[in-house]
C-alpha cells in the first residue's frame, strides 16, 4: 500500500496507542462518532466494548449459564425438538429460578433488571445447549413477549403480570403479523372498538405465525382502534372470543409452538390497553429493535457450538489416510467459521456496549425513564440491525459449511448439523426480514445525512486526505480498514446525492450500501478488539492470522460492491481525474500477505486447541 505522511500525533494520542500513528476525528466530528451509525465518521476509536471487558459479575453469570445450558438443557436437546410443552415449560421455570426469564424485568416486579450486555451474554450462553427450538420459546418469552409490558405498561399492569412472566409461571406471546401485514406492520387489518358500555375493547381479525401462541397465558395483540390508531392490548388465555389455530408444520424450530389466533368479538378489559391509543407502532418497532441484537447473540452462541462440533468431526473423520481437517478445502471452511464468528462476537458486544453507555446516562428516578430507555436504544437502530443480519447470515453460512464438512452425515438427522441448518433459516425472517433490516441501515443514514445529524458531507470532502502510516502491530489492518471506511462513506454520499429521498426505494443500491456498512462495522470491531489485547495478541500467531483474514474478508466485500456500484454512482458528471482517484482507492485494497498461509496457521491453531478459543 502506498502511504503518505500523516500529521504528527498528539501526546494524548501517543499515550492511547504507541503502536501506530492515528489522526482521529476532527473536533467537529467527536459528537457524531458516538451517535448511532457514527462509526463511519472516523477511524475506529482506541476503545470499543467487547467480551474481554465483562465485569466480574458478568463473567460469573456467563459461567453459570453456560454450565446450565450444557449440563441441563443440552442432554434434552432431541426431546425438546418434539414439541414437548411440558418439558419446555419445566426448563423455562428452571431458568426462571436462575433469574434469566426476568433478566430485563425490574426488581420490583420479580426480575433482575440487568444491563443489555448481561442480557445478550445470557442468550448467547444458553444457545450453547444446541436446543434451537427451546431457545426460540425462551427468546420470545424474555423478549417480544415481556418487554412491551416492561417499557410501556402501567404500574397496575406490571404488578399484575410481570411477576408471573419473570418467573415463567406464565408464558408470553406477541401477535402482530397478519396474512397481509408482515414487514408492513402499519398495514394490519385487525380492529379494536370500544364497547357500548365503555368497559371493554372489542377486537376482530386474525393473527398468524404467533410464536409461543399455543402455549401462552398472556398475549400482546396489535389492532387498530376504529381502524386507524395502531395499538397494543394485553389479552389473557381463555378470553371470550379468542380461538387458537392448529400448530404450524414448519421447516425448522419444530419443538416450538407457532399458531394463528382468531379474534371474534374478543372482549379485552379497557385497562388492558398497552400504552395510549396509537402507541402500537412505537411499541412494535422499539421492541423489535431490542430483539434484533438478542437474536444476533443467540446466533453467536450457535456459531461457536457448531464450530466446535465441526472441528471435532473434521479431526476424527479419516479419508485418504488422514483426518479431513488437514485438506485445504476443509481448512478454508473452518477458518471462515472462526473468522466470521469472531467478527460477529465483536460486533454484538460493541453494539450492546454502546446501548448500555447510552442508558447509563439516564436518571432512574425520571418518571419518563422507560421511554427514554427506548429512545436510547433506538439511537443504535443501525447497529442493532447489523447485529441481526450479521448473526443470522453468519450462522446460516456456518451451518451450511458444517453440513458440507460432515458430508453425507451432515444431511442425516442422526447428526446435529441438519437441525442447526433447519432451525437457523427462520432467523433471516424473525425480528424483521433481513431485507427490512438493510433498509433500516441505509434509511437511517439517509435520514441522519439529510438532517445533518451526521457530518457525512464534511467527511466526504476529506476522503482523499493522506492516510496514517501503516506500521506496528495491526498497522496495515487499521490503515486498510480506514481506506475501506472512506470508500464506504464516498459511495454512501454519492448515493444520497444521486437519489435523495428516493434512495429508500433504490433497494439494489441500498442493500449494497448496507453490506458495505456491515462489513466495515464487523471488521473494525474485531480488529480494535484484538488491538486492545495488546502484547497478548501481538505475540500470538493465531490472533495475527485471525486479524489478517478478518480484514481480507472485509476488503473482498468492499472490492466486490465498489466494482458493482461504480457504473451506477459514478457514471456521469464527474471529471476523469475524480474517477481515476476512486479507481486508485479501490485498487489500493490489496493484501500484503498470502491468505492461504494464514488459513493454515489459523486452522493449525484451531486444531491445537480442539475448539473455538477466542473468548
């Protein structure tokens, strides 16, 4: 890579890192960098939150939950895939006794009210059981089933229902989707009208794909008051006018409950309206936002579990006189599993770290605390959507490649990878499809740019300024990522300039832009995490190869997308010199190492330890 002279670092910068020269964000961008999506505004900061920064209490919780998942839930994995309601509820109550079903519930209502980091690590740890269907039931219970009440319920509603949900005495469900209203939640047809005596809401309509629906004791059901105001209602099982449909016959997560709900003049007490009339849209979107990073955390645990399984199998399976693990084609697959799992891990905990920092600035005594928490979480909607997309697509690739390593055995239900593959397919649809989540990413950047909440225009003007020198541990990796970041900013800026508000409808271009953002966020989170380990990582061959392959994957994505977007965004109206600069920036994304050598080193490290060990 051709490098030019960078400005001399300040003494403060030198103190933060003596390993490489860095310019850091200009003063006017310092605030923007800490905002949602602000990670594109400047090189990755010297400190990002990651699992190595867990508190002692978080480490103890992580250890406890992992042990319970492996020793108690894991041995029951196959039985939990048979739609066993009694066993599923028994285990829910057991994790309730550990405080896990009430991890986000205030202590005054029987919960633990832990931070989002602890909530995410608990989900990740439980997923190490390999019990995919049970995890869906648990995640619905603690997420979309309970959180609408936590953040939008009245004191009386919370007092009545939260203790039962926190202990898992009651199971919760969330009914939003309809036959003609999936991603377009605002288009649902279910109606709610006030009864003549003014004491009840009368609901009519049909809800489909209700997770936990066949087993739930309490439902959060969405309908439009007078056909206009989207609202949410708390409905108890057995209510007059509520009928449950048959269990869905699903591709995966067969052990969970999924049914339709039929609302036929369903009478709901007037006081069971959640929030105010018309709050339904805010409730739905905000709760889904939380569910997104939790789904990413669940996928992370499954990635680690799967990688360990595949590693063991590859080392045990002998063909042509040696374990298949030592054939290059298998090494490539396993190296990618490790690389993508580490990047996902780094992105998930960087995201929840940002959320926890935002929440920590709020006053618990504020009567509007819960709604301000929602606003703090919504600030990081981009990062939450990244977590969901990255988690669901990483696990799908890990499970797909895992089946390939297992060969014919991978296609057999007698081996574990088939179930992982089937169960994870729904993850790209849950919590808003990945297409919708990509729209969230580029849509929020469009909004923030047009409202000048992020200094995208000012940053674009500086896109050809000299880069920092590439020296020291991770010097090349950091400089390469900074170049990738600047190209991403340039392409995002040109897309907004070309399309304006119409970018929301330019979905082919928008999805490519979102993928650039995802690739950079994941890679920069991972590299900064490794950098924070300092000498421990610098002297570790496994970490060095991991870092190189992470950046190589990011650059490959940037190169591919820049190549495709170039004729779309740079087709006309630009001087030849500008286009030449752009092409030179893309060509500079080269690798100064042999990736095959790094794959071999990383997999040698994996085989030596016999498991995924980067945590």
